[in-house]
C-alpha cells in the first residue's frame, strides 16, 4: 500500500477525521502511485481554522522582523532540500526537472523577498489639520486567511500567497490542489522544521468542493486568496461576498503573442513555441494564440509548425524531452475534445492533434504539441482556455487589427509583442487589455518582485506578488494622537 499522508494542523500531522484518502498519481505513468492523501471534510477544515485562530494573537503581535526571520529559515531549509522537492514536484505535476527546479528555487526567492519586506515601512505619517496632532496610518494583519491553490505551480503559487500572508502577521490555511498535494506537504515540512509556531501555517488536503465552502465562509476566516478555474472562482467569489470576506481571484487566460513583420523571427518563433508548449501549455500565462501580421504569416506558420512537429515529448526526467504529460487523464480527454470540436468548426490541425503513438508513452497523459490554422476569431478554440499544448494561429492586417483580435476575448492576463518598432511597442503596451505585457518576450513568466495579475475575466482586479501582495494581505488603520489637556 502506498504511504498515507496527513494534514498539518496546529503544528501536528493529523489523520483526516473520516479517514478518507485519494491516490496521487504520476501523470507520466498512471501506475505510479505517489501516495494516498487525505480527502478531508468540513470537520478537518474547522479544526484547521480553529488552530489558525488560536495562533493569530501571538503571531500578529511578534515584531515583523521576527516573522521575517522564520521565513528566512524556511527559505534556507527549502534551498537545502531543493533537489528532492523538485523531483517530487516533477513526479506529481509532470513538468520537466529543470522547470521543477526553477520553480522550487523561485519559492526560495519568494520566501526571502517577503522576509525582506518585513523591514519596509508599514504606514504613512499624514499632515493633520491640527497643528499638534500626530496623524498616521499603519498596515495591520487581516486575520485568518484561506489559500486555495491549483496544481500547475504547486510550490510557487502557495508560497507567493503564504509568504506575504505570514510576513504581514496573518495565519493561514492552505488547501492545495488534490492533483499535486505532495509539494504542499513538502512546504509544510519546511515551515515545521523552521520552527514556525503551531497553528500559524496549516495544510488541509482535500478535493476542493469538500472543504471549499467551510474555508471560504467560516466566521473566523477573514480573507480568501484563490488561483484556479473561472468556474471555481465564481463560486468562491459569491460565497466570499455573501459572508463578507476579503477575496482575491486569479483565473484563466487566452494569451496571445503578436508578431509584426520587423520582428526578429528567430526569437519570435522560439518564444512563441516556448510560451505555448513548455510545461505542456499548462500555465495560466501560456501562449494560446499567435496573431501574425499577414506579410509574414506564411513563413512564420511554416517555420513554427516544422519546429513544433520535431519537439520531443517525454517524462520530466528525460533531459531531451521538451514537454511532458498533462496533469490527468480527465485533462487529456478535455483537451482532445477541444481539438475535435475545433476541427468540427473548421479549424485545421497543422501538427499534433492527438496522443503520441510511441508505446513507451502509453501509460502517461501525453498529447502531441498541436498547432491550428484556419482559425476564425469567433471559434470556441480561439476564445476559450484549453490549458494544454494547443496553439491557434490567426492572421492580422496590421497592428491595430492585431490588438483588436487580441482584446476580443473575455480574458486579459498576458500578452506579448515581437517587434523592433518602439512606437508599435508603446502603442501595444497602452492598448493591449492584459495585466502582464511583454515586448519581445514570451507571454509566460513572472518575476516575484513585480505585481502579477490579469484584467477582465482573468482576475478580481487585485494583484499578487511584489509590493502589491501587501495591499491584499493587510488592512489600514488610521490613528490620530493628541496631547492630553
Ligand atoms: P483547475 O481546473 O486548474 O484544477 P480548479 O478551480 O478546479 O482549477 O481548482 C483549483 C483549486 O480550487 C484546487 O485546489 C481545487 O481543489 C479547488 N476547488 C475546486 N472546486 C472547488 C470548490 N467548489 N470550492 C473551493 N475550492 C475548490
């Protein structure tokens, strides 16, 4: 029998109340069961909330420097364990080992960055109308925060929420995705080894809907930070509003790279392929549309398709593989359905479009990197997120037309432009409806010290990471002080 893992609640590793578990499988080999993880329920969620509540007073009363010291320790421990943590991440999520290592080291950076932020000013001194009045505002913690996270960046996303939440004096309950729980277990181990006081950081493993409502609506929870699908985001937003919680949502994207005739074509092709197919396209910032100026459309398409067809597919520890499996059989089937539907609407598969036929890959959830031509902007495949290795090519008449096509979707997460024309770049940066813009860069990729988030249906308007995280994980208290008498 595979190892049975436990929740981390109040500084202890606890069995779920109902003793209910589910298997965590390797997407590159479905017969490889990584472990049995709790499928917790409301009782476990309530226990975690109670633990976080009882730890709040003493944690929020520590000096911010002291809290930063715990984050620094956790960063050092994670750095020491990085190789093993990255291998676990690769095994449960499917991305390549270098990507898994990169993400783990990003986690280390995130912890150190928010440890540093505990030394930044936490308020303003404001001139008062009263000549002798000392008027100031200060950022204070929110309280108990629920973090609900997806499987595609199982270390970076939980840490870019937890690190600022903890740094600014909140206690947290992390509910990681049931599809990549081992990495969250590793995070909890790092915090435990760093000596974080009991109840400050808790992890409850479960399928989302079993604990989601309790974690989002419980009277002792103040705030909810979520990354995942639009469908779940809408449910959580409704619950949060109804129960008066502060909330933030990061959801899907239908990100486009725009290619103008004066671009460095080599760079544009490489970075479009990278944005579309690295991590099997399972990034919310992945490139799912390439909008190409008609003057270079045919050469760009021919070149990109030739190179995409030659990409090697394989498990994360095969150093020669460019992309790995998608997360689950269900995800694979959804992506294959989207491909079939697109063909039925008249789109043409230029390469890929199916599962690979190599027998060595039969046990994994693989899909060949797929490029579509003959796309009309009103097709479902051109509008809806696929979350897999699928790229649509669309021609544009000029920059204005490209920006119109780019903006003609409900999402607005990331967008990139390939050009040498400064004016075009400035126009694009101004007019593209996306929270993250890159000129001569791929649509995917974020830096933890910069604000991250989307426009339109991609987010709830708040931003994560950088200095923006403080806006979400704190509230402002304004104080005026006068002399007695
Ligand atoms: P994805 O399709 O990327 O897995 P989901 O929105 O289904 O996106 O999952 C993101 C996170 O939300 C996961 O941790 C999942 O368990 C959780 N989740 C799913 N459904 C709910 C729900 N009804 N309430 C709360 N959390 C949920």
